[in-house]
């Protein structure tokens, strides 16, 4: 029975094997919030329940807030068909890169792999097809009213009624504030090998890299001595 259960477990794909989205990899000097948890459980659990942690997440049934129950959204004459297949989230839409005004744009299907936001709204990102460079879905889910709206109605863009190609914006900008231990690695406009220590705003985003701190306190004698020195009289 045990062997059968093991064989039925989903295959775990190593992060380094994923080529079409940003991946987790500790930046130099970083230790990750899981390491902080062992000595600071109260602070960890307070942070874990916050919107900081869920600022950036992989798109999973636990993280996605939007309606992907075979929903259909039309904006500027373009229709987005949204669906969930198992634990994956998909969009079927006109190819936003199509620029031939004399031909109808072909329809494409893309898997949404990352989310940004979880408090008031949530944006979604899909692979651009160029290394780990991401492209945003042009519509955004608004949590309070449970409705899809155009991304241009929420994010500042020039006041024109057309779609904006913001491919690579996550790798250039969002990564710097909405992740921890960011490593954009922008080699060219087509080659972006972005990595982060953690998706979301974690402990080290505010407190700084903790590897040296962890090494210093790894000795239990040191920890107890500090604890006694800091004990109230």
C-alpha cells in the first residue's frame, strides 16, 4: 500500500528544470523565511497570514482568486476565455503580438503561471516564450466586487484605448518590490533569467539577508547566553 501511495504522488519538478518562468533560488547571503521560522515562530506565523506573503505567488488552486470557471470576458472587442484544468489556469484569446491589420489575429491558449496581489486585486502572468520573461494578462480580477476589469483601468498607462504590450514588466519592475532576494538578470530584451529567494515580501525583504545572522546564532550556547543577558531583572 505504501509503495502504491508513493507511485501515485505527483511528480515534483526541480525549480532549475523550469525554463519559462522566474524560479526560486537563494540570492547570496539570504536564508529564506523557513530558516527564520525555527527561532522566530511567532513572527513567522504573523507574517505568514499577511498580504505581504501572498503579494507574488505561483498560480495554484490555493492562490488564484479570479473566476476561471469557464468564464468569458470581452474588452475592446477582444474576448478572453478563462478556464481551469485540474490545478492549472488557462486563457484562450487573440494573440496580442499580432500586428497585421489586414488579417484576423489567431487565437492562442496560454497557461497562467504567476499571480501578483491578493488583497484588493490580482494580476496574472503567462510565459512569453522568451526564457523566463513574463507577459501580463490584460484583464485583472477585483476581489471586493468579484469582477474582471481591464488592467488599464487599474494600472497607470497612457490614456489610449488599446492594449499595451507590457511583456517583461514583471522581470524589470515588479520583481524589485514584490519579491524577496530578487535577481532580475536582464541580459537582453529577449533573455531574462529572473530568480528570487522567495515569491512575495518575506522576512528578509525588510530585515536584510539573514545568512550571517543564522550562522552566528547556530551555536546553542550563543543563543542561550544572549537570552540570559536579555532576560528582565
